[in-house]
C-alpha cells in the first residue's frame, strides 16, 4: 500500500465511522449534565458565583 492508498483508506474510514463516533460523543456530552445524579453538582456550580470570596 502506498501513501495515497493509505490516505484514501483512512479518509473513507473517518468519513463514515468518525462521523458516527463524533455524533455519539456530542450526544453524550450534551446529555451528561441532565443525568439524575448531577443535580447536586449542577446546583453547587450555579450558586458558586454568588458566594463570597474569602481570599482577600
């Protein structure tokens, strides 16, 4: 296999399966904050900007 054939093979693989993998990763990252066990962490992050800064 020469360099051009290797490139074309990898390009076809990424165009098909890479798109699927990227889509799945995107959906997981979008859904992650909405999982049931994340409410406590999300609430703490939302209130963080209103807490006093004790460093000075």
